[in-house]
C-alpha cells in the first residue's frame, strides 16, 4: 500500500509554507501527496504582499476530483481564506473516513488576523466538529477561548475549552516558553506535553504548516496520534535547527531533515 496524504491549503510561491511546504513534508516522510488549492499569495521571506482567494466551487471541484480518484489515508487543512471556502470544504469533509488535521490558520505568529470573524465562526461551527485534531498556536488559542493563552498554565486551561468546540483532539503549539519549545496535546481528557530545546533563529517560516503536515503524514502511515505528534515534533525541531538560511527575511526550514523512526 502506498500511503497518501491530502492537503487543502494556500500557495506560498517562496516554497516555505502552504501547499508547497505540505507536499515537501509528505514526500520526505515517504507519503504520496495530493492537494486542493484554496488561495494564491504574493509573498517571500519578507512578508505577504497579496492574497487571491479561489471560488468555493472551484475548491470543491478540486477536492471531489482528487478524493474520488486517489483516496487519501489522512488529510489536513491550512489557510482556507473565507467563510465560503470553509463551508465548501466542510460539506465534503462530512464524508471523510480518514483522519483530518485542521491547522486553524486564523492569526499569524506575529498576531495579525488572517481571516474574518465570520470565517472564524464558520471554522469553529462547521469544520472543528469534523476534525481528528486541531493545532492552534498561542494567538489562535487566545482568540478561540477569549482569554490570553501565553504560558503552560493558560494552555492547560484552554485545551478543554477548545475541545468543547467539537474536535476529538487538540494540540496547542506553544512556540518558545521558558527556553523550550512546548506543545500540549489534549486527547481523551489527558494532557500530554511535547518539548524540544529552543533554537534561536529567525528562519521559522512555515513551521506551523510543516508540523501539521508531518503529523498528517505519520497518521497516513498508520501511527497513532501521540506517536505521530512526537515524531512530527522531532522532525520540525531538526528542520528548524538545520535550516538552509534562504532569503533575506524569515527563511524556510530544512525539508530534507531526517525523519525520526
């Protein structure tokens, strides 16, 4: 059996995030990647200069074409762009019989909003209940819960609140907390920490995409969720540590980092 993973996300022409990052991550894990594009961007390592959101019906047609012909063993969503696109994806995701990882691309790691409040509500109401796992960062967890999420204590407080929105599991990505990279997984009422040494570098473009794509790839390979998160955490940590230093801004990680067994 050839493991297959599907990404539903936007395009990053600089290759460090979005569809491009997801497909590279799938490939590095030995997983065949398929995709449905939701939006185009004008961006590089220095920032985003434009976004063009695709028509919801065109996104739907991409998904129907791919899933009907090459059914995946796991899927993930990234940047969806609008309430209408989220709705279109959710209508099809109701029939998914494989794990779905939802990376709720709502707020950048710098705190800038990426989708409207209406789109956020649609994401929570329509897609979260279909998710095997949602993976918010601290800014996104704060918006979802309505209170600041900035340390381990508030992360632990936020986990059951987000789980109450419908996803079966929640992973809050803590980024750098007290000199370590801390993520907390909520699964069946149990909180499991995943840590890695903090790496001081500006080159962390696309880390959220790569992390969630690595989890998705490992789920497609048949791993259970905690093992998939642990392996993905080790992969993204090494990818950051060995980043190639490309671009003049916030560069990409190393997509050729070794995949943990």
